[in-house]
C-alpha cells in the first residue's frame, strides 16, 4: 500500500536551497501496510525519493522508525543521509539528482502492538543549524492474525503399553533318522528334547492359562540321493512321526489337530548348515549352490568336490534327516477385571505392561494418574512420566508437565513419542528452537507430527512449509495458515469442517469474511465468537482486520 507524504521534500527544503520555493509531496511506500506480525517480528520495508536539487550539500538527516502503541514507543534502527560535502558516515544524497530513500524497520512483537502506528522521526542539520521536525505517521499496524495460531490445539500423545493378552511360545524337538531310513528309534523318542516337548504339550492342554495353538510335524530328507527316493523318505518320516504324536495325544486324552508337511530335499537347511560349519572350501560349496538351481545337477557338482563331500556326508548331511515337531502354545494373560483390581489394591503383582495397560481400563483422569504414579514408583518407566506429563498438559498444569516430560526424556532420549510431547510443550512455551529440535527427533510418533510441524512453521513465519504440513487438515490452526497464505476459499472450507468448532473457529470465519468483503459473515461470526468467548470483544475492537467496519453501527453494537 502507498501513501503520499511531505516529509522528505519538507526536510530537504528546510535544509537546503530556494527559500520560499513551493514544496511538492513525494511518494513513499511502506510494505506491508498495515504492518503484520510474522513469527514474533513486525517488519516494514520503507521506500521513497529525495527530490532533485533539494538535499543541501552540507545537510544531514537521521531517520528513525518509531512504532507507537498504548502510550509507549519502540525505536527501530536509524539511518543517516548526508549531503555531498559532509565528512561523516552516512548514505550520500546527490544535490543535483536527488536519491532513493530505503529503510527497513523491525520490532519485537508484543500484543499491545495490535493497535499501533508507525512513524518516522527526524534529526536534521544544515551545517551547524539543527531543524526541529515533527514525527510523521507512515503506516497503521499491526495485523495479528498469525497470533491466533494455538499450540495447545496440538494434542499430546500417550506412550502406549505393550500388553498382550495372549503371548505365544514355541517349543521344538527333532526326531533324527538314519540314512535312507524312516523308522522311529527309541533313542530319539526318549531324547531330552522329546520328553520336554511331550511335557509341554500336557501342560498346555491342562493349565488354565495355557492352550495349544498349533502342533506341526515337518519331515525332511537330506539332498543326497535321487529326488524320488528323498520324496518317499520324507513322506514315510512324516507319516511315522505323525502317528507317534497321535498316540501320545490319545494316551494323554488331549484333543488337538496335527498339521504336517514335507521337504523332500532340504537344500535350505543344507546351505544354512554349511554356512555355520568349519568345512574346508565351504565357499566353493556355497558357490555351487548359487550357480545351479537343478537339484540333481547341484548334487553332481558337490559330489565332484570329492574331499569336501566326504566331510559333508559325515558332518552336515546326517543332521538334515529328521522330523521336526513344533508346538505353539498360547499363554493367556490376566483378565481386564483382574488387572483393574490388582492395579487398585495390589499393583506389585502386575508387571509393567499390565500396570500401564490398567490405565487404559478407566476414563477417570485421577485414576489414570494414580496408576501412572504407581508405574513410576515400581518400575521408573519413562512411559509413566510421559503419560503423566500429557495429563498435566491437558489440565493446563504446565510446570508439572515440563517436569515429567524432562524426566521421560532423561530415561528415553530417543523415544519418538517422548520427543513429540516435549516438542509440543516447547511450542506452548514459544520456545521454537527447542520445539524444532524435539519434533525433529519425533519421526515415528503416534502423535500428529504434521500438525505440530505446521504449527511450528506458522509460528516461525514460514507459511510455505506450514502449508505443506497442514495439507488436508481441517483445524483452526490449518485455517489460520490458509488465511496468512491468502487462501480464503481453503480457509472457509477448513473452518466449516472443524470437528469441534469453538470461538476461535467463528472469529477466524469473521476474518475470512472481512478479507473477502462479506459483511454478513463478519457480523454473524463475530456474534458467535463473542458469545462463546467474551474476551474476543476487546480483541475485535482493536483488530485491524475489521478496520473498515470500525465505524459501522452494527459492528459497534457487537463489540461494545
């Protein structure tokens, strides 16, 4: 926006030449006008011209931007302009040609600046003569819509427990066979592995907190010999092993299905065994496996390695002639009722995951807090402190939230949820450097990292990045960013879709109305906003967004 002012010509005329000569106004622009808060700064770029044959060769003008508000003022950086004969530091202005006036002003924002004015203050000298010049107003300010961004809109994230009602255990035992045989041997059926497996089957079937999930028989043949022979061997080993396990189940009166499968030539097991072995030239054997995919060709090539094959036949192949019995057992945890009762009366009988899980069984905030305190006392677990911090944050007890987040960070400095919550806390504290550091370590959090980053970028004044982060979001903060990016259609759509609209939603809708010259939207939404939050009445009175309506009777009636 541009305005015409006399000050540059006036100053030049007083300092300079042509006594009594008429003075014409010069064009000056202030960008932006009205001023706008971006991040936590109010910046202005001021330009204009010094007219030709006006600035005295021995003249000096010091120009200082001054932002005035509520009876206070704050000074910007002064700039000194000097004539061609002046021997001091400053920007030289040509007497004959005049010159360009350019100056930047920057002020740290405080809320009272919402109703303010930008002036220029002059210290003018011609030789030894000082000239008194009044301050000249050049802009109104400050648009504070960016400050409607609310870091508390970003929700903290609970760090979840890892409680599992059912935990699965797997137990295995191998029944070994002699070369080219499928008969079961007593030495194998009575091995320590098989005895332990049979005991585990009985316990899983009888114990109240256990159940058999799966019982499998997996039969194999080593890859030496023909494919037909090995297929027959694997089938027979599977049948004999399954029949034996069926007898064991019948004897113990256990009812469960047995699944079975065969691997006629266990090349994968062979490869794994070779890799783990100390066989000489094993790299050569592995290379043969990678070069040939046909089983018979593989066998031929390996047998050609006569010295190596002899060792393989002794140390590797026998372990592949087997049936593997695999038991999968479900271990069933405590019921919700039992966990809730123990959490209240005897928490020492719960492990950390059960105790954390107990907090999810109640909607009572005080009960949740009590459980998290027990987790902290018993296990000193970072999740307890993080989740207590989240509750304190939601309650507005920021000191306790900070303390608990700090404790959680000390215990788990790299946990994404802990860093996310600490970042959200830093946003609330307007500590943008710390917020950026913590949110940068929050990748993988279950919290809304995109919303947090969008809020951070908006608070920093980086609206382009904020736009990307908020893509698709329908929140007050996302709509604020759209207004700042002058996407009024997008802001209107986002505000209409806010899940839980509040006073800020209505106030932002009024701003969209003002910027799009929709008078009815301004008045109806301001009424709604003020009805929900009367404190917005004072804000609206001084909000430059509504400057064009400031004298309207209807507007005055709403904000009086």
